[in-house]
C-alpha cells in the first residue's frame, strides 16, 4: 500500500473532533500514550473516554500494551453520591465500535508516522479475563486485521510470554499498514 493511500494521524484527529472528542498524544521516544477525551459543554476537566499505551522496539515490532474504552453505562449518573453525576449524563452515546476504532487507527498512524524505529508489525495480547470477554477481544482484533500467533497459558512453556505480557490469553500480530 502506498503511503499516500494511508489514513494520517491528522485525519484521525479531525474525525475525533467531528465527534466532539480530542485525540491527545503523549510520546517520549518509542513510548506512547494516546488518549481520547471528551470536553463536554461545561468546560470542566475533560472526561477520559479511552486510552492506549505501548512502545515500539528496534526489532520493528510495536508492543501494544493496552487499549481501553470506558463505558458510560449510566451507573455513575444514577448514583446520588457522585458529585459529577450530571456530567456523566451529558456524555454522548457513541457507536460501540467508533471510539475503539478511532483510538486503534490513531495508534497505527502514530506508529506509521512517528515511531523512531520504523515498526511495521504490532503485537498484542487479547487478555483472558473471562471467556466471553476474551472471545469478544479476539473477534474485535481480527476485524482490525490481527491474526493469532499463539495461546499464552498458565504452563511453563508460556512463562516468557507471561513475563512480557503480564497475563494469559491469545497473542496476536498485525501489520500497521492494514489497520
């Protein structure tokens, strides 16, 4: 794929802005953190809708440590004890894939445009917290173009992967240009 055909980080930030969000990038050398923020109408501190962090390596592989999208399901807005209940009530209901897609493509664009090592491949662990959540993660990452490398289990053979990734699950890889 020619680089002029790829989505740019600026285009992803513009898409986030059209949704009323800001895609904030914090990077030092090969370490990154992207945050998706929503300011809201009250101009208080922005609400963190989601984030991703990780690092790139000299071997050309990006280590995608985490990607989290916070769900504003209404729990906090119903709580009388929460002083920010009204603020949570004002957060727009986004498409269930929209925020994760903006964040994921933003990470791919940051790696493609700004990582110091020219990484072309990315690895992540679809963590096994619960079977249902794990299946959802694997399915979502497959939609993003990732494929399964191997299962990381509780056995001695997976000890190295457990040290690197901090848990058990499905180790997956993808190529930055195909996000």
